[in-house]
C-alpha cells in the first residue's frame, strides 16, 4: 500500500543548527566546503593578489590561516586549478577588491 509523503512543513527543519564541536563527526567535517576568495590590491597587501581560504560548514563560515600572495594572478589561478576548484566570477555587489571566488 502506498502512503502519501508527509507535508513539506513536517520534513523541513526551520532552524538548522551546526553540530556542537563534540557532535561533529568525520562525515560532518567531510561535508565542509573549501572556498578561496581572491583579492586584488587589498589594503593589507597593496599591489598584490591575495587568495584567502575559508571553510564553509553547516551554518558556519570560517576563515583559515591559509593564504597565497603573488604580484601576478596566474600562479594563484594555477594553484586553484591544481586543487580541482572552479572559478566563480565576482558579484557586482561584492567588495571592489574581490576579484573572484574558487569552490
């Protein structure tokens, strides 16, 4: 006998939460997304291209200490491609120093 699926409201958790650190498992950490934001001429490194790594998890967006700095964008883009990441062009509403993002 077929049953109707529960209404959407019963399947949707309106308040998702990030697991507490002690609740995080290897499978939760494996779902984290690595994101690199590429900046052109940021105030802390004038005249340079800077790539900064962020980790996006369930309900969190955490900067890391991983960073690349180069006067040319080419070595940074090559490094992103070697990681198997995909380039996303900047949104027109992004801070003007953001050049692109790699996921």
